[in-house]
């Protein structure tokens, strides 16, 4: 009986040993065939996240750059009511210093109309791409504008007025030849705002397009993007020949980030959200602090 038991035990032992070795062999086989895929995935993840989540280094030579900034969410905090937005006095002073240190190579590209940009940044009068580039003022002071036919503008105003009466918490912003429907004060009306703007864009699709942003849907002239106006500015004095710099916070800024990355400049995303920008800064105040330190680290006299 002991012999039989011993023999049975040995058989079971060898069976288990065979099973374990077989499993190990399969595991080894899987490891042989899968490491490249795992490595590639980890490499892709590293490429996607390494720079985008990093804080930007201080700029050592400001005069090599052509500086462009968004306003709302970048130079100024976002407010429930866009008319209440203000640019901090320290930020205005930084802009003045940058103008001095870069021989004037500083501009803004915003969704706001030109008149609002000038009010917010006074006393500075900068090169500016307004309404996402539908309105553009070069360093020579000449203003270029997209034009929409009066009947189209009248029809859009009529439809938006009806919507405003029906949904008073929607904020309708008339920019003369572009329009924004803000739902920041009524997030539950997001679908209403979207359908309203999309419907108008479908009716006038030959001349208008939709631009979505933070709690807003906009109707703007076709071809007006921040990326396009940035390209134009970079062909003009005093921006040509410099590395582009752009900081922004919203979906509307992605086309400008794309241009900057293409030209090997510096792109900075303010706040959260997916982006193709190379660097990220958590908040408006953090960005202002970073810019102050970059300016302070450079010589007071611009390089000609």
C-alpha cells in the first residue's frame, strides 16, 4: 500500500510539474511575442504626455521670439459675464516690458472684437487678431476685416433675438460679423445653444462656420482661425524671422498651437483639457508668474 501510494504520489507530482512547466512555457512564449507592442505603447504614451504635462522652462532670450497671447483664460481670468473680464495691471506692465525687450514683437489673438481688446489692454495698442482672425490689425495699424452681406447679418440677429427672448439665461454676443452664444450661466442649455448655432451655420454654410469653446458656441466667417492669422503675422515685421510663441486656454487656440509646433516655437496651454501644445501651466496667475520670471531673467535692453 505504501509503495502504491508513493508511486501514485510520484505520478501526481510529475503531472503537476509537467503542467507548471507547460504554463511557464506559454508565458515565456507570450513574453517573446509581445514586448515590442508593449514597448511601442509605452513609447507612444511617453511622447503624448512627457512635454504636454511639463511646466515650461524660463525663456532666456526673449528677443528671439514673436509673442502672441489669447486674452480670456490666459492674460485674464474667465468671468461668468464676458463684459466683467479685466486684465491685471501687473500683466499690462509685463506686456509693456515685452514690447521693449522684443522691439515690439508682441501681439494678441482673441475671439473678442478689436475695440474690446484695446479697452482691456489699454494703454497698449497691440498687433491684434480679433474675432479669431476675422478682424486683423497689423503692426502698421491697418485693419483688415472679413465681410458678411447685410441680409445674412440681419437674419442671424433676428433668429438670435428670438432665442434670447425664449431663453433669457443664454448670453448672446453680437460682434458685428460674428456671433457668440454663451451658456456659462445656464449649462443645462448647452444642447439648445449648440442646435441654435449649428442650425444657422447650416443655413449659411457658404460663408459661416461654427467654433466651439468653453461654454460657448460661435458663428464666424469661414477661413477665420487663430492659426491662419498667426501665419500672416509671422510674415510681417517685426515678427518675421522669429520663433513663434503662443499661449492660450481653449479649443479655439489649437489651430495656433499647431502652427507654433510646426515652426518649432513654444506653445503653452493654460489649464486643463486635451491639447497639442508642448507645455502646460495650471492657471492664469501661474502663467503671469512664469512670464514675470522670464522677463526678469533677461536684459533690459532689446537686441537689434
